[in-house]
C-alpha cells in the first residue's frame, strides 16, 4: 500500500495522499457555500495526517488562498462578488490584522497566549452562533405571523444595517452589487474590527466577516459569501507569501488538496444558487457552534473528541450541501423539461 503515501520533500514526512484530496474537497464544498476559508478544519486535519503544526498552518493558508480564488471566480460569474466593497474593506482588514497580531505578541511575552486566544475564540463563536440561530427563529416567527391577515408587520430577523446606514460621514459610496449606499467608513470600521479578531485568533476572518457583512453592512447573503471569499483570497495570498519566506509551506500538499478543492468549490458555489438565504445562515450557525464546542474540548485536553467532532461535522455538512446542489439541479432540469414540453404542446 506504499502507493497511497506521498513523500513531502520540504516537511520530510510521508502523507496519505487520498486524505489530502478529501480534505481539499470538503473545504472546497464548505468554503464555496459559506464563504469561510476553513482554517478551523484544515489545520487539525493536516496535523492528524502527520504534518508538523507549523507546516500544517502554512500549508493550510496557501491552500485556502488557492481554493478561495477558485470559489471567488465562480461566485463572480453568478454576480455574487461586490469588488468595490471588498477592496474598501481590505483597508480595514489589513490594518486590523496587524493590530491583532501585535496583541498576540504582547500576550506571548507574558506567556498567556494559548488560553486567552482559545477563550476569546469560544466567546465570539458563541455570540455568532447565538446571533444566527436567534435571527433564524425570529425570521420564522415573523413569517408565520405574516400569514395571519391580522398581522401587518414586516418579516425578517436581525436587521441592524439600516440603523448603521444613518451614519452619513463622507465619503458616501454606492455598492452596486450589494445594493447598499452608505458611508465608506462603515465597511472600513467593520472590517477593521473583524481584522483585529482575525489577527488575534489566527484565522482568515471568514467565520467573522461573513455574518458582519450580513448583519452590520446589510449585504444579501449570497453577496456576503462571494465578497467574503474575495477577501479571504487576498488575505490568504498575503499569508502564503509570509509563510513561504519562513519555509513552512509544503507546495506538493497544496497542489494535491487543490485537486479536490477545484471540484468541491464548484459544488459549494453552485449549491448557494439553490439554497435559501436563511438556510445558508442556519447551516453556517451549526458549523460555527461545532467549531466552538471542539475548541472547548481541546482546551480541556479532549483532543480526540475535538478531532472527531470537527471531522464528523465536516463530513455531515459537506454531504448535506451536495444534497442541496443535486436536488436543486434535478428540480431545475425537471422544470426546464416541463417548460419545453408545454411549449411544444
């Protein structure tokens, strides 16, 4: 069975290459669907396969940059990427990442970086998952009330963007794809805060930025996913460059994973076409909640439970997203056939 193992020349280890393909495929599917880079999934997976942690992180960043590039191009074809919004947010993101990184350096000097980062991560993931689930429940209740003729209120869940759009500090910018007109300082400020958290927590920021685009800036879910992937791509390329200078990227593994990601990203991106906006958010909340629980397990030394939880969640969510795509494509094909037969009649 030696043919199932591939030697990694830079890291100096032999790796089960089908595992690399599967990781790349799963992250491609999930990243293309949610707009998340997937660092919380890939790094532990690579470490389990046998990569030293430094190589796992560096290789993960390079792979996420490549995968996000594939997903961004696909979302761009669907009109889901607001490039003007993405470029403006990059200003705040880059500055925020640097501030967050400096905070990590300060904690490292006093020897408290590990526990503090984990608990901050848990708190923010908990808040995000609560916000997503609360939003979903509120939207469902509002929709139920709207079916009652006596109810005249608007439907929807959490909606803080209109209040923030009242801030009229110039320059005012119109984002055509997202259909938003607001002060440029709003996306810059939001991206700065998410960038600080991204730099502090050591993640690409997609798990934080995607809900921020929806709830604070007011972007539609599909545009939030596509625009977030564009930012993940840029920040991932920057991270890949810095890690390559440190010699901590295994390019062979990156290319193997991208073979799986090239297919998975197409599936995840197309699945967003057939999923309802709140369906995407609900599934996203489940992924975030699972990640939070796995970090708590790791904090208390239950590494095996954390690993099983993350990999199990990846498998279940990936299968569910593929089911959404295949079911939606089948329904679309059936409707086209019915339409063509009706036209002939």
